[in-house]
């Protein structure tokens, strides 16, 4: 399938799929969306809850749709800023090519040019092996389909960043969210940019407690789902 690197409204790049008229990130701003959905309402929410309990400053994260590595890179930067330890697992069925990665401008747009080598390391890391990127961040990229996820009680946070239900409705079903529910530890959270009623109902049907939250630029709402005791 043809892929094109394009610039979104906040100046950051993403990959556009002309055949589907779909992007890897919001056209209203790739970096803005990543920070709002996955960092503010995912990582920082979980971190603040854990801090209130005086628990260890660490988290295990599963990303559904590793894609361009933007969410992983921002999470790495936040881990260093907050001095927390992150074990990151990125699942991707169709890895992005290195010549496409070379066209992405995330280190520049994030004012993290001095960390650009870490962004490259995320992509050069061998698939299916744990790779220590920095003192605070390790990653294991997994080349598999989301339907193959079968872990139990392993993750604190899930970044659910699959392509939209318009083009891949099979990724937003009860069967997929049951896998996500089972993969999370009790007290864990799943965050996604989607706020569709059918998605919210599918999450609730498998046991999640679901909140509607204000969405990133261009979206009125997003969802956060919690696995409670």
C-alpha cells in the first residue's frame, strides 16, 4: 500500500495512506494528539495515581500500533523528565520503512534534536528482542497482529492507536478489547483517540469502566478505560 509523509497542522509529520484516505496521526496535529491522548490522559494520569499511593515510579506500556514511533519517542522523553522507568512494548503488523522514518521531523518539532539518535535507535532496535534505549526506557517491538495478543495481567497502560474503525472496524470489537482487558493489570488504563459509541459499548461489555474525556485538537472527545478490581 502506498504511503506518503505529510505535514499536519501543528507542523509535525505523519504518514498518509492515499488508498484509505487515512493517516497514522491526526491531520490536526500529530504531536498535539500524542501528548493529549497518550501522555496527558495515559502516562501522566497513571503516574499521578501511582504517586498518590507512594508506589514505585515505573510502568509497563503496550502500544497497539507502533507505527512511526512518535508515541514511544515522546514517552521516552517524558520518562527521562520524570525520572521513571518504562518498559515499552510496541506491536505492529506492518513496520514502517527506515527511509520513511528518515523523513519524519519529530526530534526537531519536539525541540529534542539532541535526542534524535534515540529516536533512530527505537527504529533500529531488533524486532522481538528487548532493547535498552536509555537508563529510564527499554523497548521490545513485536511484529504481529493485534488479534494475536494473549498476555495476561502484564501491562499498566495501553496506548490503543490502531487505524480508525472506518477503515479497520475489526480492530475495534469486543474480542479485541477483551484481549486488552486481560492484558492489563488491575488498576491499569487504556487510552485511545476514539470516542465512538460502538467502541465505548464494546469496552464496557468486556468489563472496562469507561470515561469520556475532552479530545485533542479536531476531536470533541476521547476515551479512557480502566480495569478496576
